[in-house]
């Protein structure tokens, strides 16, 4: 009997010690290194990446090529190869023209992949080398059935060959990470637009809270920038522009009501960043028009599509800023070309939307996150004109329809699977 027990203990010890012993001896006969074949064929063929960004759910890479041939981005391991088209121009490649396009991170399956470029003509592979200042990005996929994937981008070395990888694995969402941010416009003494006793800031809060409930019911993790009538800081930790970065949210809708001196002016206007394509803004506008029965705005200023608007700094806007700098004794901002005018679109997009608020204007704190390469995709939703009597009636009576349209728009963002592969 004793012999049998000793034997069982011996076998159990073997099991426990097998892995450490094996590791010490460096034996890994059956566990072949995942990228060995690939890396051996590549040797030192490499392409340097000088821009690496994540906007909303889309990843983009840009870099310098050895020639002007056609290339595909390849995510590869020993089991599969995913090909993503690239745009080649002047010996440079990128994945997309607009910041809200590129590789849809929501569509990737769990696994480890190496990032490569493949020359379409001779099928040569090139290693991608991350030459940017950004090396520690973490992306969490949107909550689906209470589950999330964590995506990281480890840079590794094998036989002195540097290579870049993408790792996707299921992981619980940290408590401070959210899927979506809803921003009720204005707050505190800033009540926004008004009509008689009706104030914008009260409606935006009411609507946002209803939208929060509707999205939470769909299983999404939602963060409101403000939960009561109090004002909120524009910049800094826990602020309107800080929260989207801090929560690693993918999508932010800022809820507003419009106003005009012209009492006939009415309808929906969705504002986007200057370098977004119009597709998603169009979806939001159409959902609202269809669900609520309101019309597309008749305002043509800053209009880029039906219901879609984009405002950039005009020469006049820049002059106003410069005069303010002069009055308050600080060096004027160097406003980049096509800078998006509305701060909660521009300043929430990091380097992607050319965020520039560095605190030189004593009226506002510094945007601590303006140099981030990973940012939320933000839209400013002017749901209706509070100054128009027909629209005001809809605002007062059709809250459910507005909220349903916004909820369906958020759901559409994560269901849209127009991947470019
Ligand atoms: Zn507003």
C-alpha cells in the first residue's frame, strides 16, 4: 500500500516539476516558436512606421516604403494570414484616408499575430518597426455578452530580428474603462441655448440620462460626463475632454440643442471632426430624422452632407483667438490647418484631431492628453432647434424617439463591419 502511495507522489511530483525542468533545459521540441518560419524568411527586410494611431475602433499605421509598389498589411501567425489593403503614395503607405477608417479592431479574433507588409508583386514580406513615440497602447473591445478582448502591441526580438506584434485575448474590462461616453452639453451657469423658460442644459441632461439607461440595458458600459445640473471643467482630470481619454472609450456623443435668430431655422445637425469621413455622422442624422419625424437642417453653413456638418477655424476665428491672446498677454496659438472648431471634438481626439489647448490661455487648464495617439471618435449632435416652435414641440414630446434613434446609432457603430480586408 505504502509503495503505491509513494509511486503516486512520485508521479505527481514529475507533473509539477516537468515544466520548470523543461524550461531550464531549454527543451521546446513540440512548442515551436510561433513566428520562426516567417522571421527566418524575412531576415532583416523591414519598413519603419512613423505614425501609429487608434481613433474610435480603427487602427491606422503609416510608414516609409522601399519603393512605390502595392503593399498589403498582413497580420500573420503559423495558422492564418489576414490581409488589409494599404494606400501607397510617394513611397509612403497608410491604411486609410480618414481618421475613422483603417483596421477595425473590433473584428479581430483572439490570437497572436505579427505585423508585416507584403509586396503584392513579388510577395516579399517586410517586418514593421515602430519608430513612433508610442509603445504602450492598450485597446479594449466593446462589451458584447458581458465579454471584452484586450488588445496590446508587443515589440519583440528573435535572433536579433526586431518585430512588432498584436495580441488579442479575452480579459475582464477594468473598472475605469468604458465603451461609450455620453456628454450632456453645457451645465451650471452655462445653460446653453434657450426659448422662454426652456433651457438647453436641462434637456441635454434629461436626454443623456435616458440614453444612458437605454444603452446600459443593451449591455454597454456607459459613462456620463456630468450626472447633475452642475458645471463641469473643460480640461484636466475628470473633465469633459479628460473623461474620454481616461475611460479609453471608443465613441462619444455630445448632446446639444441648436439655436438661431431666424425662427424658421430647424432640423438635425451632426458635427464631425474635419478628417472624419461622413459615413457615421450620416447614420446618426438619418436615424433621428426617420425615428422622430424631424427634418434635416436647412442650414447650409458648414454643411458637408445631408445632416452632416463640419466647422474648422476660419481666418476670422483665428483672428479672434489672436486678439484674445494679445489682450491676455500670451503667445498666440499656432492653429494647425483645418483645425476642428468645436473643442469637445478637437480636444478629445489627441494628435488625430490636432488638439492644441496647452494651457497658455489662463482661462482654461491644459489638455493633458492632447499628444495621445489613441482617442475617442466624437460627434456633436445638435438634435433640434430649441428656438424653433415646431422643433421645440418635438423636443418636449418625442424624447423617447430621439433616445431610440441615438441608441440605435451607438449600436450601429459597433455592429458595422465594413472592414477593408
Ligand atoms: Zn449647446
